[in-house]
C-alpha cells in the first residue's frame, strides 16, 4: 500500500512537470474559429481584441463580420485612455494604454480601428483608401432644409438653417443654426460621424433654434445610409426612420471673399519679436480660412474651430472651440494653449507672397504668428 501511494505521488509530480514544460506562449485563442488568421501567412488566431474590433466595425457598417477582412493588426501602446482620439467633452486619462491598431477591408474600402488590449474600447474607423479613389462628399457644402421621421419631415426654422461642409481627410464642420461645430466622418456604404465638438453659445432667437440644433446634432451622430445627387444630400438616421434633407450650397453664397478665403497655413514660429520660438512636436499647427467664415485646424494635440472676420488689415477670431484630448507632452500642451489664445487675441494680419503674419496682443506684449502655406505632406 505504501509503495502504491509513493507511485501515485511520483506520477502526480511527473504530470505537473510535463505541464510546466508544455508550450505556453502560443496565440491567444479567438472566437472566430479556424480560418480567421492574422495577415502575413501566419496560422495564429487573432487576439480577442482584434476579433472584437472586427465585430464592432461590422456593426458600424451594417455588414456581417465575414465581410470584414483583417488586412493588418499591430499591437500599439496608446498615449491615453481614449486611444489618442479623444472627442469634445471627453476626459482622457493620460496613461499608457496597451492595445491594437487594426486595418480592415470592407468591399474594397480600408478602415482603421483602434482598440484597447481588452477589446472593450473602440474608436470610430477612419476611411483610409476609398474604393473609388475619391470621397464624393469632400469639398461639398450643404444647407439643411428639412428633417424628422420619414413622411413627417419638418422644415428648418427660417434664418437658422444648419450648414454642413465636408473636407478632404474625413473632416466636417459647419453650424447647427446657433453654434459652430466640427467632427470627422467616414463615407463608405454608409455615412458615420464621430462625436461632435461644438461651441456653447446660448441662442434665444429665432424661437426654437437651440432645440432644433440639438436634434440636428443627435441625428448626425445616428447617421446611416445616404443618397447624393448633384443638388441634394439625403442622410437617413435612427436606422432609417429619420431623414435629413440638404440642398447644395455653392461657394459663392458664403461670406465676401478676402485674400485669405480658401487658404491653408502651417505655423512656423510665434512669440514676440525679441523672443520668437519655433514650433515643437511632430504634429503641424495649422490654420484654414473657409469661404463661409469658418476657421479651424490642428493645435498640435487637438482639432479646433471657430469663426473669423476680416476688415481691411484687421482680423479677429471668435466662437473658438476644440476637442479636449490631453497630450502626454507638456511642451505640446502648453504650446497649443498659447497658439489658441494668440488667435483669440489677434488684431491685424499681413499677407505677402508665401508668408502670413498674424499680430496678436498678449500678456507679454504684442506678438506674431508666422505661417507658411500648407502643402501636401506638411
């Protein structure tokens, strides 16, 4: 009996040793079953986070997961809890967040999806390479004429029609009838907007304008299918139950042209004449002047927008807003704050050839923002 117990004890120890020596670093099993493999010819099954992102994107685009092909999946350490894509009014913890950057293909269109390592946080996909090679909405401007449940649409309030303009690179901006806003979008089989960043001005007139604006923003964030003709854009929302109907607005119907209208710039240096500083950080600080009096750009960390007005050589910016993502680089954060404050305190400008200088009044006295034209690859 004693020998039998000793034999059983030895057998148990050997089993534990064999288990410890077995391979333990293989791929994390996924839920996609066999045949769902990472690119590059590997037989590894994608991680749970990648598969979760695949399912999430399918839901966003209204397709089945087997229509979403994994092109590339790379592990990524994001600089904050918002995966470096924080939106307005969103608090993003400045902590390193392990996760994935994944590129998917759906019907010839490529989408980037970011996720954390647990596959529970996703950021809206960005269209990378449209199948047609062009974005049919980019460069177009629209005025809302009616919205509401299909068959019972309401006309917009006279004098407070929301305006929506689409830019290259998946950016959109405009006015909700009271406040200026900006967002990003993807236009594939369906149209999708990310969370909207808007100014917070209170408008009492015309009556009902703020309620209309809120409904307009909510409809945009629930957008789905869209139909585009030469003169009309129809966006369906709430799973097709609601309809936003827009008429095209030609550029000529915007504010009066100035020499700045339609130009885009990148900041090279700023500060007082005695202490001008070059721009720091990898992201260019940009500024654009749209024909409808809207302005916007990159602050080095966040996207910003607002309105501008030019009278002779005088220039002013107002209704400024920006997303609220926190960058881990303190120097970039401080520079962005100073840049946006300088724009809000702008007084005059000088435009000469390939140079734009904006003068501003600051706590340390007068200063200048020195720009050069924004070119492809800037």
